[in-house]
């Protein structure tokens, strides 16, 4: 996360860290059910074997030194069949829900953001020298309508219907490498709902180059069917 | 033709206290709208419809200035014309909220007698909208809306109200309200309140002032001209061809040579950015190609390479002649002599979300808290969307109504703000009193276990799916799909498939705060609440963390 700030420890309890089998963090993810994690498909490109991955929950430090940390093996991988940058991981055993580990809410199918929501992204990714390395960081910015985001001076038609943009048009803060797969959540009444999976961007925190996220509400039927049938 | 409700903007869960009204019983909101259209006792500006009791209230109240309360299953419908900030013809029907003359002098309230003793008063002319100090045209003046002024030396003056461009457009068509609904290539436009075939974020209820009606071409976002989403699957949106008015555009308010507000009316000749880059000419496409050209924005004074703010930016800016810096802000001396506000970058964390508190009733609170008790984000005081209001810095100069910070301009019991939730107008803020020892506790939301328990209810019982079919008074419930003995068309398994209206089981399809209810088989009693035990508190709910997030947002 570029700029933003260090989060209050465990204030984003659905945030997980996706790791190699020897414990190196390389992507984010989101707990949506005690046994299921949502992440980005491109995070799974290194290997299609579930045993190549581990999921860490309940942590604030990337080093995962806290007592609250839970570690889980991955039992199955499910990539979205039409090559959208979204994937599901089934944990070999459910996570224990407690003060430090709580699932996120998912939006209604095809729920649309009104273009004014204030949303937040979190992760342990690259900070581009803005500090907070090694601790879970957060930043908030508005969702930008696709029509605006696809203007020539922004992302010039690159953003697809199943994606959404979020960021400050002046740049300065953004998600970045290592945050991929993590959540973009928006406040809805008094709870957070995950509307995006961190996917790609042209650089990080550049002016006129907001981050691009997979639009989770488009994939609710797919998520539900995978969870029900597996 | 569209339906009758297309000329109304709806707000869920709104209610007025003791408004000037007429009460009817109607079966549907459309019938209620017809009542409003036909109302003869007063000018009906809006109506309230309650679905459960099928009660219809036609309202004379100006919902822009009325105090609106929150109530479930009541929906407020406001006539669009009364929300528009433009005039048709001489502006006799103008009901906008412009309150300054064309020279920028604040208007005198119509009900006031100083500094000028008015001939036109609300008492003498009750039906011409003489509210507050808004510009009006009670005498059909050819030159349009005017007001008495607060300048003792100027009794009255005209106001600068843009024309509602119905047949044609001025400038970039920001005020176009016509009915063209096809694009330049002849594609039919998609309705704004539909998400098919293209989902989008321009929800009419989120932009009441943009008049996103039916499928008419509009320009809600600073495009060079009106546009619409199309019904073609292969074309998401496209511009429309709207004829340009032959009459000259309304004369802009006199420009300034210094910075006032966001500098949208700045007309000075500074052409260097804050980092010292020379500005690129607006009419040039080199080194940076762009769409902010004088042709596309004829009314924004994009002269030479002067700094301007044509699109609602924070302050005047320009494209630069430096290839590596596409655009930058300019530093313009402020009209009040204070230093121009630098863009907020890297505000220290503590100042972002302060754990501060308020003294007494919080009238003097000057902190930066900007969330309500239930976690909703505050609407900026200077904004009229999604909620119109009259708590502006002009009207309350001593209330420090900056940004969207919690404040108490009207000596309420504690700091509050309008919310960005279109359906919730305002709420108290999540702040402690400095002298209280007890921390503010957030109202406890309903706790649900991960698997809902069918025999008890959480919160208001909206998710209840048990089989209790008797009311608290022992009456048997009527089946939801039946119309006997009580006919109703609003809560049926067909209209509310998601509400679980099975058989005659108690349910809460409208989120009633008192919990599940049902229509009864007793002809004398239309409906009654049921008595269902509350579930024991469970541990967690999705999306709700135990430790409060910082919510730092870099601007």
C-alpha cells in the first residue's frame, strides 16, 4: 500500500496473507467463510498444486509473529472459468472465528456502487518508500465510474465491465505489488462489504492511473456454486 | 410517455413532522401521485406513501427546508421541478435555492422587513414560493427571478439563474433538460434507473440535481456535451446531438482575478503552475492531448494558457508544457488575502481521526470526526447531494461548517451531520462528551450466528424463517398469498420473493422495527405483530471487526 497509514492491529480481520509453502508472503486474500478465501487468479500462476500455498490469518505483522496467527493448508484451488482475475481457495480445515479472524460480507449479485462510495484497500504490499513496511496498511479512496476511468487521460478503455476503478485522480495513494488478491471493501451501513479483489494497475499511485479491481458482485453465483458443490 | 413517477425523485424511509398536508387512502404510489397532481387545496410539491397502511399524504411543504425524519416503510416522492436549479421562461415557477444576486450580494429573506420593507411577502403571496431568501419571480418580471438584497443601498436586484434548456443547450449542456433520447449514431438510450444492458453508478437517487429522468440525454459529469448509456450491447455509452441554443448563454457571474472557493470563476491571467511549469494553451494538443478545449467547453473561459477550473477541481489548474507533467494546480492569491489552501497531502495521522470529544452540547466542537453513530460517512456541508439542506456556511457563518466534519450549527443536543446515504438524511455523530465518563456505545446491531436459528429472531427479525403463525394477541395469521379477509397487493410472495412469505407464517418483509407481523384472519383487524423470542447474542457478524479501523483516506 502506497501512502495511506498503518492500520489498527486486527481491524481488518478478514485480511489474509497468501504464502508459499515455506512461508513467504506474496499476495493478499479475503476470508469470506471459515473455510473459504477469495483471492486473485493471477496469484495462483506460480503453481496449480494446492500444496504449494499456505494461508495465514489473524496477523498484523507480515512476520506473523503474533499469538493470534492461524495457519492453514489449502485443500483446493478454483480459478474463475472465464479467465477473470478471481479465484477461490478451500482451506484444509476451517479457520477459528474470533476477535482477530472474522469473515467479510459479500455484496448482492450485481450490486452496483453508486459512484460516491468511500472504499478501503489493505495489504502488506510494496509501500514505495512511504513507510509502514511489514505492518498491515490501509488506504481509502473513492470508486471511480468505469465511464470516467476509461477516458483517454485515465486508463483509456482498458477497464472491462467486470472490473472497477478506485483511487485518487491526483495519485499519491494506491494498492501496489504484493497487495494483489486482497480486498477492496466499502462501508455499507455499519459493516464492510467486499466489492473488489485487488487486480492490476499502471504503476502504483501515479496521477490519473487509479487501481483496477475485479467486481466481486459479478461473481456471486460462481462463488456460491463453488462453495455449495465443494 | 413513461409513468407518472418519472417526474418524482424518491427517498426511502423519510417522514415529515406535522407538514401542511392532505391525507388519502390509495392502493398504490401511482394513485398517490395522481392525488398530488390533482391536489387543489395547495400546490402539491411532494407526497408520502406508506406501503403497509396504504396511506397517501400530499404535501405542500418545501422538503428542501422541512425537517425530515426517518421512518421505515414510508417513501417520500419529491417533484423534480422543485429540485431543479434552473428556470423555464421567465422563471415564475423557479423553486431552486439560489440566494445571491447577479452581483453576488446575499438576498434578504422574503419574510424580513430590514433592510428593505418588501411589497412581496409570503403572507400576501402564499403560492409563489417566497421561501427563505431564495430568488423568485412573484410578479412575472420579464428579466426573471430577483430578490430584495441585504445591501441597504440596493433595494432589489436580479439573480443569475441558468435557463432549463429544454429544446436546446447552452455551453456543454449541463443544464439540458430536454427529451432527446437517441445518440449521435441513432442508438436508443438506456433508462438511467436501469442497469441493463449496462450497469453503471449514475443512480438517479444519488444525483437528484442532475435530473437523470427516463432515458433522456444528460451531462451529469462534465462531458463536453450530453450523453447516455445505450441499449446496444456493443456500445456502452455515446454522445447525443443536442442543438445549441441560438440565444446567447446566460451571462456568467462576473469573474474574479483572485481565488474564491474552488476558483471556478477565476478569470485572471496567471499561466504558471505551482511547481513553475508554464501552462499549455487550452486550444493546443501538444505536448498533451486532451478534451478540455474551448470548443468543448465554450462557457469556461479557456483563454490562452491561463489557469482555469472548468471541471470542479479543487482549484485552478492547467496542462503544462512539460512533457513529464501532464497537468498541475496553479497558485492563485486568495481573494480574502489568506494563503491559498495547499492540497491536503500527508495530513498527520492523529489529526485524521481524532479521539476528541465535545463540550456541553457540542456547539463549539471543532474536531475532524466525520462519521455517524451507525458508521455512515458525513456529507460535506457545502454539498446539496444526496440531501438538500439550508445548513450552509453562508447561513451559519459562526458554525465552522467545513468539509464534512461533525458540527452542531443549530444547537441540537450533540454534533451531527447529513449522511452520504441517500436514504438516511442525518444522524448524530460518533463522538463522546468530554465531561462524560462513560464512552459512547454504538447501538448494538442485531447479532446473528453464522447459521440463522429458525426459532428466534435477531434484531428486527427480518431474517426470521420460523413457523409461528399466530399474532401476539392469539389471532391466526392470514396466508400471505390470500386476499381474504384483508386484500393487499404490496406484501405478497410475488412482490417480495426474498422475504420468505410462506404460508401464513409471521414475517417482517418491510423491516419493521417492532419485528415480524402478519395480516390476521379476523376481519376486524387488518394486521398485528407476532410474539417471537429473541435469540441469545451470538459472537460475530460478517464485515464487522472488533477493533475499530482507522479509515485513513488520503486526499
